[in-house]
């Protein structure tokens, strides 16, 4: 609250602001020998919210892609072991090197399982991220509020 006693007669531009609140601006006309009242209510700035499912879908998408990348790395490692064992078996068959241990079929099955799981997780992660992007833009809600001011003359 403020009382301003020495205002000149006529029209005045008024601007009221406070940190963290929406400012208000307006014109007031002060009359001679009349008491004038200006009441201003400042409000917090607009607030934008989104559906919580946006963040859930985004988290699922990122986690799926991360786990898919780990499984893809394991599938590549399994493939490298397969190629190495295949080369060892070929060398042993030609009489060079020791007898290899392990099964090509087991390594191939492991590689296929890991590759299939990684591909599925990449697909799930991509779909979840696309869903999160759609939700991000389609569920946006803005709660708009404006500061208000009223001007009156006479007794209060």
C-alpha cells in the first residue's frame, strides 16, 4: 500500500511490478479535489504443465534404448568370439594350433538371442520416445493469469 499525496491533475501512466510476479500497467486520470484509488493485484507468471505420462514414456524409451545398446554390444562380442572360434577350428582342421574349445552353434544361438532382444528394445525405445514427443506437444496446458488493476474515485 502507498499513499501519494502530491499528484498533479490529469492522466498518468502507472506501472507496478515486483520480482517474480506479472507486472501491471495502465492509465489513471486524477481529478482536482477528488480522492482516487488504484488497486492492483499482481499474480505469478503463466505456468505450463504437461501430462506425467510424457516423462514416463520418455524414461521407458531412453531405458529401452540404453539396454538395447548394451545387448547389442554383447551380441557384437559374441559374434567376435564366433569368428575367432571358427578361425581356430579351421586352423585345427589344417593341423595348425591346438584343439579349440566351445561350440559354434551355442555362440550363434547366443548372438541371435542377444541381437533379437537388442532389436526389440530399440524398436520399443523408439516408439516410446515418439510417443513421449507426441505427448509433450499435445498435452501442454498453460494456466494464464494476468495482473489486474482497478481505478476509482470518491470514498472507499
